[in-house]
C-alpha cells in the first residue's frame, strides 16, 4: 500500500522581515512547484529517503537519527500527534522547490512528510494542526520565524499574515502575473533575520520607521489586490524593495535583477524572502512578460519561473 501527499512552495509578495516584528505581510502559494511525499507501508522502522534534497540520498531511521534533523523532527512530531511511539514504513520525498531560495522548500517538505505519514495511518491531519507541527520544524530552519511560511504552504491560500494573529486569507480578484528570478545564491534566512535584529538594537529609530513604512505599504497593497489596482501594487512592491535595501538585506545581485525587471517594463519588483540571495519577485503583464523574463536572464538570473497568483 502507498499514499501520496504534497505541499506547494511559496513567495512573499510584500512585508518580509517587518513581519517578524508584528507588522503584516502578504504571501502567496506557488502551486506549480511542490514537495511530494510518497509513503509505503512496511513492518520496518520508518525510513525517509529524500532523493533530491541531499546527495547521497538521506535515510533516516526513527530512533537512530538526530532530533536536530528537520525531517526526523517532523516525523517524530507527527508520531507524537498520532499518539504513536514508533512509526513503520518508508517515505520517499521529491521536491521541485529550490533550496535556500526563499521559496518555502523547508516548510513544504515538512508539510508533505507529515501528511504522508499520517495518511499511512489513515489520518488526515487538519491544516490547523499540521500548521503547528510545521511551525515547530521551521524553528530549526529559521530560529525565531514569524510563521508566515508554514501558514501559506499548509493552507495553500494567499494570506495577509500577522504574527500570532488568526489566519486571514485573501481573495485575489484580478489574477497577478508573476515572475520569480533566482539569483542562484543560497542564503540562510536565520542569519539575515539575526542581522536585522542587530540593526534593530543598534539603530532602533531607523528600523522602527522602516518597519512602520513597510506595514503601511502592505496594508495599502492588500487594498490594491482587493480592487485589482495592479499598477499601484507594483509601485508598492518596488517601494518595499527600497525599504528592504535600507535594512541591508538586499545584495548587488538582487538589486541588479530588480533594476533589470523594472527597465524591461515590470510593473514592480523586489526581493522576496530573507534576502542576500534567493529570489526577486516581479509583477508583470501579458505584454511585458517575455521581455522581462529575457532581461532577468541577461542580468544573471539562474532560472526564471512564471506563475499566476489568484
Ligand atoms: O523563508 P524566507 O527566506 O522566505 O523568509 C521568511 C520571511 C522572513 O520575514 C524574512 C522571516 C520570517 O520568519 O518571517
């Protein structure tokens, strides 16, 4: 017997970093790129084979592995949730989500793994419960995460997110055409978040103003999404990027991609996620999408993914 489960990647449209300090952010699921888990029943202790996450393939046998390993932690949290001392079976994980690119790979793998293990035992974990489990694992990846990644990945809905507040999902009436350009530079969100924390201690007035401005941008952007005001939404995204630059979380490579997208006619562009590497998100329209994509590749993007939100 085998069961399959999956979870999408995600992109932060606006509000990263400030969201750690209680300001709102907006994130969208990337349903076209996914982490997938296939679980097979067996009498043996659980083994997890994550073929494209590590090389050589990682095999975790429950009870033998480090609890500090995210896959082992997710498996043991799921076992505890199911009220089981041991889990049997094998789970094979595949993911098309680039790692350490701000696209939610860690949260998606955790969510797919938890769902697959539970399904082996005939349980569909409710999203609210899975969200809590994945959040625990996100703490390993991110230190003190806001919780936005696990929320958008588990519920697979666009979300207006405020830390510790109830989930507020948003309807996108007029679909948003988006390009995600990967710098190919892996960056650890945990390190960048720690640097912003140092800045918040050393320059509290500056960071306080920047966070407040980002919060105002996110609130206006939500309104724009609600009424299909795409041009203004794009301008807000670009303004958000300038504010992220002033928190020193951008990089020359990210700035180059943002400028290339804007010069080629993108409606707006900014870094997405932790920064210093990872991806740029650009809002485009039908007329400019190919020109912007080409320009991003010319400017050094290692890959460009097109998606539609809403
Ligand atoms: O996982 P990333 O790189 O998309 O970053 C998450 C967004 C941050 O605001 C930088 C951190 C957080 O926990 O919200």
